[in-house]
């Protein structure tokens, strides 16, 4: 491997060929004019050569780290994209329980980075922490994939929960280490390269997120495996493979890493901070008020040094400001739970393409990449001219408000979905009556006090009712027929009653009772009833007329048998009927298109004296009619809020923290994500809201209320210049009449205002914590 790397480095360092000479000359001109501060126009080819040469300046080890991060993020987001539907559809958890489990998993992922940082900095070091926990991570992925295989039913929930816990330990433990290890590869005089590295690192994260969030829902919905019409096992297996590849890439870079030995200082810091606070509280209670002590934390002296006490006080100031912030993450992370479950009941058709409900989440990382430069070059400068959105806390308040508006829109969309949704409630049922008697004229049907109605041969009528029970009677009369048949109605069930004649000519009754669960937006539920009174039938739905590869097939349907409902992809279909008697095989075109979210019953009948079968499609539940694209404004608002809240909040927590507390502040920032998900768990499991729209409005009101509280807190917060302890006396939400930048951010980085504006958003969306001065 070493020889190959040397050959690669030699190739990269060699001169370009003669045909690229002009491009090389242009790139040299650009470099010289950039250094002189003069812009120069060059060809796109020369620009590409220049960018390639910039990449050559990176330490070779960072490419393994970036590749590792891409694969790991692909694995994490790909698995997470289909998780809530797996919990709800395959493991049969209710929507509330699936939501709670989904957010419990995310909470654990964000609680554990602190412990990963402690292990890394005090014991194993970054390299061995990443290596060991990546192995654990891959094992968790494999367990989740295996839990989706039907043959393990009975232990599937146990395997899934164990796998998710192991994944949380793996991803949470390595979260603070990967970007920091990348920072370790750069020397003190490579600050510009370090900024470029974090841009590349950030891009790899979003690229992995976008690709996996688009791919795994397709694998889940379009691939059929283990006798089911979906394949969660494959949707989880691909992320597991990517995690193994991530591990291989990381190990392959071992000879080239700069590996720093861990120290015990970090672990001691995490222990000393609560010890210092506890000491101050204890002495304040024990000794009472002491005149020369202005702050309660000063009571920790002389047990702790004055400088450490001051750092703890600055840390506590930040901690107080973070208290209202978990509510934003409570809303933000519902993209993968409540919003996905809402998308299931919407129509995702776009021409001939169907957007899967769990694919919509990909809008977030796509919009992030689009919004960051827009906000930096357009939005912030425009508002800056009005002396608004110039400080981190101002932007965070605006981000919270945008999050509230996103959930206000989500509530309105939910009301529209509910108004168009024909799904059965817990105390509702549907009953379908079909006349399969081929006598001339009509038969009259009547049940339980309802007005009588007439049905001709082959006709059906659907009733929705809240009358439930097991002792209902159907009276059928006319044309010499007078019969009574008992049938049942249960909550959220559909009962299909067919009246026909058997081979002896007697009027007989067939009832099929099944759960009326509407399928996802990109699928339709289909079941088949055989009303032919002789022979056994096989029925298939196919995309091609020859029916060589059926999309749906049910076998050995006897007289009045009904198939188990199965989900099929929306679209137009051909059908094929195979019988053990004449006419043998019959192919035809199914009338109408199967549409997303609908429930269909297909009746196979045969007229007397005819050799051909009659195929009738009954729409038991209407298709989803509300467009999935109504969710786009929700994602635009929540992503704009994320840009203003998350990235700016990360900068605020980092810039206002004393040097000794920066890592701790970043860990506490991640904990706001964890506690935000805890809020969702509590709301979901308590089942406070029977109406999902009301729950969305509740979250909108909560975040707007806390945004107002946070705005008041921000008004009184004074920015601290960490280098000299000076406090910015200007109110943070007041109109600022001076054109100045945030001093705190400049102090941390040492950059000019122009450099800071260009680089402040290159930190990683979730994992990329800006490196501390010791790491640089």
C-alpha cells in the first residue's frame, strides 16, 4: 500500500501534460492575482485544475477520514429514514409508540457523545475510540437488519431494540471524535487548509445523508422479499454494509494518521465542574451570605482557583441560555416521525414517479446546502442593513419562530389530510353488500333497521356505520328469494358480504372480515374474492400483458374464498386468471388505475353459459387526495430555522465558552437535542392529543412561547470577549446603530471579519464541532 501511495503522490506532484499547459498558466495567474487582491477571469478548466491542486495540499490521511464519515452518515441516515415505518408497519407498534421509540433512539444518540469524548480524551484516544465503537456500530446495524427478516418473528422486537441501542452507543461515541481526529492531521501553519477540510467534511455528511435518505425508502417499498410486498431487511442491510465499508476505509488510513496520546485532563474537567458547583452551593448554605462574595460560585474558593471558578461561571451563563432550546429539537426531529406518518396519508404521485413518504426527509439536507450560502450572502446582509439578525441570539430567536411557523403549517396540512381521509376510526366499520345472484331483476337488501335498497347482479353497495356487534342480520328478498344471513361488524374492520348461488342453485352467503388499514401513499391494498361456484382459481396482477412477472398473486381460491389483503405499487395493471376447469387461462386489462392509499376488492365472477370470467374492481376506501408536496413549505421553514438556530447556536456556545470549557459546552449543546427528543417521547406516550393536528398546533404554541422567553433572556445577555473578559454592553435584541461584527467569534478564531464570514458555516451540521485551540 505504501508503494501505491508514493506512486499516487508522485503522479499528483508531476507537471501537467503539454495540452494542459494553458490551464496551468491560467491557474498560476489566478493564484498571483488572488494574492494581489485582484479578481481574474479564467476558464472553467483552469479553475478545476486549481481546485485539484488545492486538494493535493491536504494531508493524505484526511481523505480516509472524509470517506469514513460519508459512509457512516450514509449508514446512520439511511437506517433512520425508514425506522419509524419499520416500527409501525412491521413490528406493529402504534403510531404513538413508534414515535416514542424513534425519538428515544435519537435521544440516546445525543446523550452519549459526552461519554465518547471522555473515553477518547482520557483513555483510548480518538483513533482507538473510533475503531472500537465503529465495530460495535456495525454489529448494531447487522442486528437491526436481521430483526427485519420474518423468520425471526418472536424475537424481532428484542433484536431490533438491542440493535438500536448498540447503534446509539456507536454513533454517539464516535460523534465527537471523527472531526477532531481530522483536525489533528493539520499543523499550526495550515489554518486555511483546516477550514477547507471542514467544508469538505461537511459536504461528505450531507452527501451521505441525501443519497441514503433517497435510496433506502426505495429499497423498502419497491423490493419484495421473504414473501412480503416490502423489504425492510434490505433497507437496513445496505446501511450495515456501508458501515462495514466505513470501518474498512478508516483502518486503511491507519499508517497515515497523526495520532495524539490522550490525557486525563478532559475527564477531570468533566468531574471538576459539577464538583465546583456543588461545593459552592454547599458552602453558601453552610456559611450564609459573605459580604465579599458577589456570585454564589465564588463560594467554591479557595477549594478551586479563581480562574477555574470564573470559567465555571461563564459556563453556567451559557447553560442558562440553553435551557429553552430543547423545544426546537423536539420539533425539528419530528421530520422522521410525525411528518413521515403524515406523508403516509398523502399522495406522492409526480407524473409517473411516486415519492415515498420517507423520502421527503431528503429535502432537509438538500435545502441546507442551498440555504447556507443564500443566508450568508443575501439574507443576513439585507437584514443587517436594517440592524437586524446581526448577533447569534437574534438569529436563534428567529430560527425558533420559523420552527413554530413550520408546525403551524403542519397542523393546517394535517387538517386537510384528515378532512380527506376516509380511514376508519376505532368505533367505526364498513360493510359491503354484493349481489352475486344471476337471476333477472333486482334483489332487495335490508339490515338492522336501515332503509332497504336494491342491487342488480354484480352490483355492490358500501355502508359506513358506528353500529358494531356480532348479531346483525341481513334480509335478502325478491325473485322468489327470501333469506336471512348473520354477519359481524367490528371497529376499524371491513366486512364484505356476498350473496350468490352454489352449484345446487341454493342461495348462499359469504362473509369476509378484515382490518381496514389504509396503505402508504405510494401503494394500494388489494384483495380478491372468488364468486365463481366451480373450480379453484389463481389470480395475478402484472405490469406486462404476458404476466411473466406478477406484481401480485393469490393461489387456490375456492368458491367464496377471499385472499389476504396485500399492498401493490400504484399504477395500471393487466390481470391473469388460471383455473383448473374451463376456460383454463384468461388475460385481460384491469379497469382503472390503482391509486395510492386506496383499498380495493376485486371480484371474480362468471355469467351462466359464458366461458369468460368477469373481473370487477370495487373501491372500498378512496385513494389519498392531498398532495405530498404540501409538505414542502414545512421543510423550507424548518430548514431555514435550522440554519438560523442550529449553526448559529453552535457558534454561540463555542465562542462564548472559556477555552477550558469549549468541549464541555459542545457536549451540552448536543444534550439539548437529546432533551428535545425526550419532550416528544413524553407527549407521544402520554397520548394527550387524539387529534394529530391539535398536537402540531400545541408544539407551535410551545416554541413561540419559549422563543419570546428566550428573546427576553437574550435581551439581558451580554456577550463576553473571552480573551480579555470584556462584556459587550449592547442589548442583543435592540437595534444596533453601529456596524460591528460579533467580537466573541473573532476572538476564538483569530480571523478577520471577512474571513469569519466566509468560514463560520463550515462546521458540520450535527457532528462537526469546531476544533478547540489545543486540537488545532
